[in-house]
């Protein structure tokens, strides 16, 4: 392949930093599944990668803490019958996982108050509902 794995516009992982392992896949495929190593495990060492800046590396390690084993992120793909398709799928999954891990944190929420018109409309609606319920009272003879 020799083309880097594009994570974002600024982050690309060279092929040399990715480790692929192949094994037999379960599922559909007939006799082919018993003889071909179509399942793909794609691993990337997040903690020691020179491709990530220190800031992005720290962010990724923090966000992926539950998925890392000794600093290495591993994704698998065995959905397709061919090894080539599973390799492409594993690369997509790794890129998507890393993209979410290195994304900047969301802007903090600024608390707001309802406007005067909204407060008045709410109070008017409550009063109207109260009047409606009062009309349901017992009928006097």
C-alpha cells in the first residue's frame, strides 16, 4: 500500500507505524473461510508514535484509555469475505477512531436565561390552564 493513513487534514499515519495481523475469520464463506486468513487486526502504537504531536497524543491517550493495551490501539475487521476488503475496512475504522480521539474538545456551554417574553408566555399558559381546570368544577343546582 505504502500510502499513509489519513486521519485528519493535518494528521497522517505512515504505513510503517501500522501493524497488520491476519487470521481465520468466522462466518460466511463456505470452504474458503477454512483456508484463508481474511480477518484483519490493525494495530497502532498511540503512545510512542512520532506522527502525533504531544498535544494530540495526550488527548488520544486520555480518550482511548479503555481501549489501549500498553499504549497500542487495535481494531479488527472480519465483516467481508476478502482480506483486501477487510484491510480497507480496518483502516477506515482505525482512522475514524483516531479522528474522534484527537478532535478538539467542544466549546464549553454558556448558561443562558429565558427572555422576558418567554417567561411571560409560560406564565400566561399556566394561568390559562388553571382557568380551564376551574371551569371543570362541580355544577351547582
